[in-house]
């Protein structure tokens, strides 16, 4: 378990490191350190319907939250690791923009630590508190679990919208596998070639 002494925790997590296409997305959520919710689990273990319902609950609550993105072009330009950290930085910045100044000031005065899923932490300009990596944090820290759910639902919605606007037949099956390298997805890349959102820096099948 993670031991911290602050009253509040900001959880940071990503969705979309492994897919062959689309952006990597990060979520940021601030919760009281002792906050617990029976439905906040690692987003990968929840059904899609339940994830959406919980994400709506988070967005409609008084808890500060934010979303950050790094595009497939940024992933190709700087690699997936650096793009993921950039998305996390942007998620924090979005949280700051969405939160009322007075609310965030009170939280900072009472004590805030940022806990990041994984082994690495992103740069958080202007934040002087603790920023700690937590391996398997989406299973151990409620705020990270909430951030994971937000990131996953936002990215899935982005892919659905892209398919609606650009690939109504969903030739690559993105709505089903969300861009991950399934056998079907790899077969369709070889058949049709990469789409405009495929990550060219990844090892894509050749036709």
C-alpha cells in the first residue's frame, strides 16, 4: 500500500499506450486521501457500460478532474513514453483550468500529493508537493483508479467519434478492439494499409 501524509491525492493514469493507432489519453482526479468507492477499480476490469456510468459520476461530482491528450503524431515524434508523460502533464493542466481557483487553493493548503500509475512521473510545472510513482496504482489508489476510468472512457469515445466521421464501416474494427494489436486489426492494416491515425513509429503489418 501507499503511505502518504497529505489530506488529498491527485491520481494520474493513462489509456492507450499499447494500441497501434490514435492518441494516448491521461486522466487526473483529486480525491480526499481516505476516500473509498466500491466501484472504483482498475478500468480494465469493468464493463464498458459500468465505466461510462462511473465516468459520468466523476465528471458530475465536486471532485476536481482533468483530461490530457497526446496525438498519434506526437507519439511518432517523441515516442510513446514521452507522449504519455506529456498527456499526464496536460491532464493536470486541464484539471487546474477546470477547478475553481479557491477550491484548488484550499486543497493545496490542506496538502496534496500526486500519485502516478507506473514507474515514471511527468513534469508538473508549478507544483511543489510530492509526486510519486505507484506500480499497479490503478489497483491500489482510489484516485488513480478514477483517473484510469476517465482516461479509458474519453479515449474510447474519441475512437467512436473518429469512426463515425471517417470510417463508418469500421474497416479496422476499432470500435471493438480500441486499436489494440489483435489478429483482426493487424490483418486489416495489412489489407488496407494504415489509416491517418495509425502510429507509424509502431511496427505495423505490411501488405
